């Protein structure tokens, strides 16, 4: 049997890996949903940039979880 064949098992393992990575973060900032209404375009640009950086952090965590999952799967294939 080559790795995890059940998508539900793989999804569960990815979820567990992602939660473990999140738990190791000193500070994980959440996306800011409140678009500044006043303050002009400079304030809105800063808001957008902060959210972009936060999104990149989330994406890096997900990519790391997927990579770790693939490595674990490959280890199971080693005789």
C-alpha cells in the first residue's frame, strides 16, 4: 500500500499538521476585515499590505504542512 489512499485520512493528517504548525507560532495575526473608511488611500494601502503579509504567512504554513505530509507519505513507501 502506497501512503494514505483515503482522502479523508490525508485531509485529517494535513489538518493536524497545520494545527501543530500554528501552535508553534509565537504570534499569528488574523486578517483585518475592517477596511479603513477614513484616512485616505495611504491608510487603505497599509491595511491592504498588512493583510497581504498575513495571507503570505498563512500560505507558508499550509505549504509547510503539505510538504511535511508528502515527506511522511514518502517515508511510508520506503521498504
